[in-house]
C-alpha cells in the first residue's frame, strides 16, 4: 500500500509535465505549425521513455522488497527456532505458555508448557521482580543471562557460561595485599633477654612461613613486628573459610613460651591498583588496632568490610607518652580555635556527659570558650540529677547548649570534639558535625565500620575503661592555670564508675590512677552514689524485665524482653543486662525493649566466652567484646528478638568468629 502511494506521488509530476508539454505544443502550432508538431512528437517520445524507465524501476523495487520480506521472515523464524537464544512466553500467572527449541534442549525430555516458571528454577522469582538485581541464573550447570520484558511477559536467555568462567578466573587471580602486625611485640620484647627474643622471633617467623607455604602466599618480614603478604582472591576465599586460623595458631603457640603475643591482619582487595591495595590494607590494619587487635579486617575497594577473630579481650598497651602527645596536639588545636563545642552520643550516659565536661574544662584551661552540646529532652534520670547539680554552678550551666544554639555560635574556626562515640549517626545532632571544619574524636569503643572521617585528631583506645578515663589523662598534661572543680571531677568519676560497674569490669591500673587524680581534685564519691541512685519504680520495672527471661544456645545465654508499646530507658535496659550476667549459670545476657525514640534497643553483656560485639555489629550496633548494644528499626519487640536469635544461630554456626 505504501509503495502504491509512493508510485502515485512520483507519477503525478509526470502527468503534470505531460499536460504542460501538450499545452506548449498546441500554442506553438497556432503560430508555427511544423515547429509545434516537431516539438510535440519529440516531447511525446521523451516523455514515453521516461515513463517506461520509471515503471521498470518500480517493478524492480517491488521484486526486491518482496524478496527482502521473505528473507526477513525466514530470518525471524530461524532466530526464533534455531539460534542459541532461549525464549519463554508467560501468562499473567507466570506460567509457561510457550518455549522455543533452545529451552527444550536445556531440559531434554522435559515439557514446561502449562507449568509454573519457578518450577523450572527458583532464581526466576528474583529475575521477574520489579527491583530485579539479578540477571544471571544457573540452569543444568550452565550460566544464562536473562532479559525480562514484563509488558510482553517474555524472557530471553543467552548462554554466557564461558564469559562467567573467564570472569571468575579473572577475579580469582586478582592480587590481594595483607599486612600482618604482631601485637604488643615491642612492649613484651623489652622485658626479654637476647636469647628469648631471638627464639620468639624465630617462632613467629616459622609459624607465619608455614601458614604462607600451606596456602601459596608470598610473605616477607619487613620489620621486627610486621609482615607483608601477597596472594590472590582465590586464596583469600580459602582463608575466610578457615576463619584465619593463623590468629589462633600464633596466640596458642606463643602462650606456651610465656609471651602471649597476638596477630592483627589488615587486608586490601577488590582492585587492580597496587597503590590502592596497599592503602586499603593499611586502613584495615588501623581499623583492627582500633578494635583491640587479635583480629582480621578485610576491606574491599567498594568499602565493604569483613571481620574475623576478636575472641579475646584487648590487652592494655597505651602509654603515658601517647596520652601526653595527644594532649599536646589537642591543646594546639584548642588554642587555634575561637570556640570549642563538645558533643557526646544520643541519650548520653554519665560517661559521655562527664567526658564532655572534662573536654570543656580543657578549653577553659587554654583560655578558649568551651560549650557542651546537650539535648535536655533526651536525658535519663541519673544525668538529670547531674544537671540539677550543674544548675547550681552558674558558669558551667551557662555553657550547656542545645544543638540549635550551638549551630548559631559556630564559625569556620570553631573546634568540635566528639566524645564516647565514633559513629556519625550516633552523635546528638549530625548538623553540628556536618558544619564543623575541625573535628576531634575521643572514644574508648572498638572501632566499627561506620566512622567519622573528617577528623583532624583521633584518640581511640579500646583498652580504656571509659572515655572519662581518657579525658582525665589528657587533662593531666594541660596548662595548670586552673584546677578542676569538685563538680567537674565528680561528673568524670561518675562516668568511670558507670562504665566499669563500680570498678569491676574493664578496669586496669590506669583506671585507678585516673580515679585517684579526680579524687585528688575533689571528686565526691558520696555524690557519685547519690547521682547513680535509682527509685523504687525503676527497680520494679527492671524486675519485670528479668521475669521474662528465656534461654538460648546451651542454656547459658539469657534473653529478656519488654512488652511492645512499653517504653524503657536505655540505661534501664543496660542495667538489666548487667544484673542478669551476675546470676549463676549465665555467661551472656541480652535485654530487648522499646526505647522512647521509636526504636527497639538491645543491650548485650558477656563474661568473655561470647563475643557480643560481633553479634551487635551484625545487627548494626557495636561496642566491646563483653559489652555492646544496638538499636533496631523493628516493628515490635518480638521481631527484634527473632532477629537476635537468628544472629546468635549464625554466630554459633560460624564458630564464634567475627
């Protein structure tokens, strides 16, 4: 039909030319008959020849189009039936209505017409979802790339087995770099004689080399305490399956020689750039050391992290020298700022508030205005009692600001100090953090995946009992032009008492030294006890939580839960977990309850046999090996308990590893 119209469109001009030629010939014959006749005959002959040539051309075009249409039809039939492309036609219920011969060749002897698509392969369920993120499935041992057209209910399958194999080989052979660090080597080797030190070096080198030979890893000792390891991603996968057994090997063998050394490993992977792999490996090692050592961190190019190990309590290895260096660096930063703003975590406890008051005092010692950022609407009972005491100190109370007030006073030269957390999502107000040009971080928790990156100074010591202890040590090296007041000392001592459970957990020699320094500066232990007192209602509320206790695992893991819709403070949840841990036969405790921020909180405690830090990290939280917590966006407490039980089961299945 289109060709017909095209022919008419071209022949209309020829008809017009014929008409014009005829009119011209008649006019010429009226004046010059023979000339007009000659013109008419010649014009008719030329027009006839043009008409014939045009007609022949159209005939040839028609034949060509007919031939091409036939060939295209044949090609379509062959593509549909003979090319190695699978085609599946579905109905609205995702049942198979038709398949081409290629699909039948994948499943010889099977007839899929009228059956459910997902009976063919369950992976098709993911492919047909609207938010599909999977396009390769395995059918009878071969890989197929799938294109789904929901409008036509049509699936196309292309065999990409060879491509997948080559891709797998490529990724498996990519280089991976690891840095191995012997924890506490310098400290322990200083107490050894030359012979013992030589034997220990030989033992460590021998164990690492045996491990490297077993897995085909190139290892080079680059210093007394560091090794460089080069291997590929296939080997890395094997090491992950063994959960890096080298950690246990080093720990157990060195313990036999009265020198309990541990190993920390940072691994960089996921890129072909050797420079970037080295940076990823060093970054991973820094992360491991921030978590207490005796662990492995694997950092992928895309930012994903994996942890293994972390089964032992971190051994205290911070020194007075490091505290002095950090204190002097912080002093220089304070003196270079116009104002200092200190901020803890959401729902601050006594440790966060006490440490914040201590840092604010540092600013005052250096002649700089310091402010503590507090959300007065999110304080528990003990912190509220402290605030009642702070109100009696007009100078200190006037330097307690709500986040909006702090934002108004902040300038480009202001310094923001984050205390008792290293997660940006956990600070009292992220706007203060985002606006800050200079950020200092002081924390005693093991470092997690989420971290405040735009810092100019980081002082993270997971070996410390509390952030208040760290701040107390830093205060000792600040200018002595102004002493701590009784209230400031008491607030910091209360922070240490709360986090150590009255000096019973995570308490080292440095903890008592810090407490002694605060007591010397007037800390009131009676006031500490008064601040930490609880009322009868709180005691009854905690008892009701304990009544719900259930046991998991081998019966030594206690799980208590609150009722959905009943709000419990984070402090109460933590206290309940602490009390459960003191009961006979319980080695780990978990308390799950709804918080006043709409989330479901979980407090976890352990005697050390169970790594509650790893369990809480799997749920998006963090903490220490024996003390951790998380907050979940769960629909109910029961849902949160189910999530916890699943995580516990996975933890047990992978052998109590991180």
